[in-house]
């Protein structure tokens, strides 16, 4: 009976789909009749009574009506979408107006700045409108057909070339502006809404937070049938892992294409893990257990140590070496719970974690010593004393919030040792207000048995005087000598002895107010009374901290040496490369393979061609006469002769790129020709043109190169639009920089290929790196006509000229074809 009911439901779905297809296509009645008949035969094979068939027909008709109404509503919503109205511009607006309106609205409605509930939807509409209007082809398509998608007016073959994300159904053609059932982003599951990631949000918040907890990120898109298939499993896993402390993220590849490419996701659905800034892709079947194991595999393997009767004393005694409290979890589970591993990862900089499986033989002594209830999970924190825990918590169902509250109150030892500047700032925070004063009682001592008595007395005093406004710390003077010299002015009196200083940090620049005890600290009863009396006075009169100084930053005592850091980095890089070789798809591997084969081809091709050319030259050329000397100044290098780049004129012809010469010099430039354009301004015009002519003079013999200059004061908007296509996806451009109009682009050089619509970019070096030596003359070559007679030798002119010092080497790479190319969909208008 259950099998028959499932088959009946499948028949209903087929009937509903058939009804929707009848509404979409107007012809093909005979074909529809055959298809409908096939479903009727399927229904009769179920053996349903006549009443059941009539009920199924009524349901199918109702389903068709509902689907038709949904289609009508979606069509109306698509018609209502007007990118011009969303951006608040007219249909005749220029690209500059569109860009200006987009930046203004994006700043106003960005979800990170605008807390309005509808800000995210509004921001998505603004981004979609800008995506349409900033592309001339999409804009023309919308103006002609009123279609907000990319399908109208394009055949399927052309559309598939522009689609960067692939699904298993790409061999079919669907119009996304017409179908919007559960596949379109406008109707996507509301459970994913709160997990949606944007590029800036990912870079500024998610990436730094991945050093405290792992993230599980799903890449999805419109018309992704596989995404719908894994949705139930994804919801179940998210609900479980989020409660354990795993971060969740969803990236919509249609709206966040840049973020998807930055993550390396070229297909949907994709699931990846992020931890410590490192991305790992999930490659197994999407089931709950596999995803749970995947998250667990992201965590380092040495987070939690297995503790038994044999090693618990050694584990707890490491508090002095590691300068951390130690945490023990007693539980009857044979494997370490995932919640405990995630907690250990989050607090690994403050605490060391151990796990005791109480059901294992060899833990009886440990359980009886600390009176552990084997049926209830127990967590203990040990600080300076191994035989007695500093704090204990027991609960049958330990939740993440309970564990976080417990551990956050026990992150530090009772008298921690200052081993780094970061730890000093956390233990002794700077003063923010009179109500948030934090005083640090610092024991400046040494390492060894000689100072054990004074340290034990200081620790006992700290245990007896625990208060929220006091923090007790100690520091080794042999590891941090500058700290003691700054606070203890009379070094001779405290030489070889311990001293106590009470201080308060006033700012993060190192300024402190302090008072040191007059006599060295020996831990006697008299010393305890003096310190206690001083702390009581401090409670009523903070002015007793009369001394003022600036402390230097502390050395990081526990940081590994440079050689070890280098080895760790090399191991991580090798492991990442090894994983990418086995798990990367062909799209990710193609650039590397292309680079390798190109290098091999160039290497062997050059050797073979050189060998043949040398043999032919030796065979064909007559023997040279010994008494014939080459002309003075002639070089053996014949690269310019082979490349036909011998200058034919004694000057460089450089034309200005204006709206009159723009079409002929760029847009309609003949195939194979390039225009090398220098960016300058009115003040830098003369020195830059002189230096530009010197650098490119040896390349003027090529008929395929043209030289121009662009005035930045006139055409800054055009230049900034073109340079947007040269931005890398990984860095974060400061899109709303208040100094947007003050960027200095003088000295930039663009090699523009008008036919293939790409350009190569030369960025000038800093003048300090390539500056002229003092006393060096302005012009070092003897090209009189090229150099000109009006060159200035002022320091300002030299600094401007130095921007183009490496241009000749860049021109060599341009002719070799080894420069990076930045493609642009359409050349913008210069005006």
C-alpha cells in the first residue's frame, strides 16, 4: 500500500508538470495527447477506483491553476523590475551617472551599514540593476526586450559560454525570467537568508573569525536542481553543527560571483570548509555523517590529549612551561565529542585540553582522586595547583553556552607570567573610565630555585585577595630586562632580588602610572601587610600611583624561532599543493598545466630554432675578413634587427588621445596593432613625455606600435573605468575611499589592443626605490633630438621621470607576450 501511494504521488507530480507544459506551449496537441495518455495508463496500472481517479484529476486541475497563477505573478514581478527606477536615473544616463548612482545607493543600503530588515533585498536589487546597466550589451537587451535576465535575444549556445557556473541540466534551455518556482533566488529558502555572505563581509569578519572556529560554506545558484536535492540534509546538518559552534555560510553564485571565484568554486552546489584562513572542499556524498566527519577533519589533530592514570600528572604539571590553565573533561564516550574539540580549538591560545574516558581501564585512580561521577560529564580547570581543581562544572547535557561561560572565567592563571605584549594587554587592559579601572600587581622576579619562596608567597597573596579590579602577574627579569629597568630606578637595591610594582595602563602606546614597593619582596608577613595596606589606599585614592613612564613592548618568549616558522610554512604549502593536485578540477588545474607546457615549448622551441638558425648562418655567410672592424658603438645583439625594430626616425611621434582621435587610435585599430598610452597631467606633461620618448625610442621601428598620451585632468573617469578590470579578486579595493579623486595615476602606461579588447598595465615604481643618485645629471643618453632641449634638472622633474625607469623592460615583455592581459567587454566612450 505504501508503494502504491508513492506511485500515486509521482503520478500527481507528472500530471501537474504536464498541465503546466500545456499552458506554456501552444502547439503540439497530438504530442500532448500521447503524453497525457501515457500518464492515464500509469494511473490505471495502479488499480485505483473510479472515485480515486476523479479526485486525482480534480487535484491535477487545481495544481495547474495554482501553477498558472504563480507564473502570472512572477511575470508581473519581472515586468515591475526596472533597473533605471531602482538606481533613480533616466534611460539616457551615461555610465558615469550609473556608476555614481550605484555607489551612492550601495553605501546607503549595504547590509553591514544599514540595519533595516529590507536592506539586504534592496542591496541585491541595486547590485542586479547595476550589473545590467553597466554592461552595454545587457542594457541594450533590456531596452529592446524589457528582459532583466541574460537569455532574451540570445541563442542557448552563446548563453552557455557566458555562464561561469555549471549544473547537470545545462544541456536544457530555460528562461529564468519566466520560471521562478523554487529554483530562483527570489524564492529561495528563507532558512539560508541569515547565512548569506557578501565579499566584504567574508573578508572583514568571516576570514578572521575562522581562526577561532571552522566554517561550513555552501555555494548555490539559481536553477540548481542538485542544490534542491541536498537541501534537507543541509538543513539538518546546519541545525546540529551551528549549535556546536560551527560557523555557517551560504554564497549565491549569481549575486556574489566575485566571492565564489575567490573561494575557488566553479560549480554548484559546492560545499567547502574554512579554518585558519584555509579553504578545503568537500568531495564525498552529501549525507549527515560525511559532513560531520568533514568538519571534524578540518580541526588539528593535537587539540585534545588522551589522559589516563599514567600521564595526568605530567599533563597538569605543564602549566608552568605553557603558562596556561589545563582543562580535563571526564565523559563515558570512547571518542572525544565534537563539541569538546571545537571548544578546544576556540580556546587553544589560552587553555590546554585533556580528555578522560571514564569507561577505559586505567583511569580508576584519576576518577577516584577527584571524586568523579562516571555517569555525568564533568569539566575541571586546573591552574597552579595540580592536586586541586580551581573550578568544576557538571551537567548531563553540556551546551556550548554553558562551556563558554565556564571557560571564559578561567582563561588565565592566578598569577600568570607575562610572556608577550598581547598577553600583557589582555591581563592589564588600558583604562577606559573611572569605573573600569584595572590595576596590575606585578612581581618582577627571576627564574630558578632562588626565587621560589618569593613566588610562592606572592601566589598565596593573590589567592587570598582575588578581586575584579586586581590582576596578579609575574615576569622574569632575565627574559624581559627592559621592563624591570624602566620600572625599578634603583637597580642596585633590587639586584638579584624580587620586587613588586602596582601599575595601571593609561593607553595602548605604553604609558603607565605605577608605584613600586620601597623594599624588595621576600614574601614575609611584613611584606604582605605593606602590600595589602597599599592596595586598600589605592581603592580610595588612585593618586598614590604617582610615577609615570612609557613601557617598551614585551618580547614574545613562546614564539618559535624563524627557522621553525619557515619549516611550518613550507610544510603547509606543500600539503596544500598536494591536496590541490588530487582534489582540484580541470578548470583549476588548467592555468598551471598551461604555464608548464608553455614554458617547455618556449624553452625547447627556442633551442631548436637557435640551433637551425646558427647552422644556416654559418653555412650561407662568407667568411669575415680579419682586418674589418665593426663600427664604433655597434653591438653583437641583433634582436632589434630580427624583430624589425630599428628606429627609422630620429624622434618619437606621440599623439594625444582625444575624443577625435579615440576611434581611429583605439576602437578601430587594425588587428595586431597596439596603442601604448602614457597617463599624465598638466604639471607632469613635459618631464613625463621626455622620459617616455627616451624609454620607447628603441621600439619605434615596429609598425604595429603606436604611441599616445592621455590627459588625466580631462579623462579621469575613463581611466578609472578601464582600471577596474585590472583589479585582482583576492584583495579588497576600498570602493568608497573619500580620497577617490586624489589618486595619482600619472606615470601609468596602458598597452591597448583595440581589436581583441584587452590591455596590459604598467604601474610606476616608487621614486625612492629607483631615484637618481645625488649629483647625477638628468639625462644620461645622447639622443639629442629625442631628449629635447627643455628638460628640467630640478629634483621634482627627476622624481617624475623616475616613474618610467623600468618602462623599457616592460616594453620588452610586451613584445614577448609575457605580460598579463586584462580583458574588457566594451571600450567606453572617452567623453
